[in-house]
C-alpha cells in the first residue's frame, strides 16, 4: 500500500474521538453506532500510546465495549462489521 495513504490514515485515526461501527441485526438490517476510538491521542492518551508501541498496523481500529452489549452479540453471530472514521473536515461535506 502507498506510504502516503498509510501515513494519512494513521494521522486521521489518531485525531478522531469516535468511529462508526456497523453490524447486522437479527433482521438483516444494518445497525450503525458511534464507538470510542482508542487510538485517539487526545481522548485516550495512554491506550493510544500503548497501541502505537505494540501494534504497527495503523489501519487497525481499536474500540472498547461491554462484552454483554448488543454489538458483541451481533458480531459473534455474523462475524461481519465495518467501521468508518470521519474527521471534522469531512463531516462538513454534504451529499
């Protein structure tokens, strides 16, 4: 993968507080919610530092959730999910 794209992605992920996590519910419909991004240097400085030290894959997003949450059950059932990161500049773009 292009080094510039990796560096841009790494910078973006380190700046945003949340990512949008999409799973599929029991009816086959998408269920999208915001979850905290543990790579956020400003919001989670200690976890972000540990992740940076030990995981060299800048494209991997880390989140935290209760293991009894609906999203965990949906992931266990479907094993498919998608995350989207949006920074402030991109969130101003209207479609």
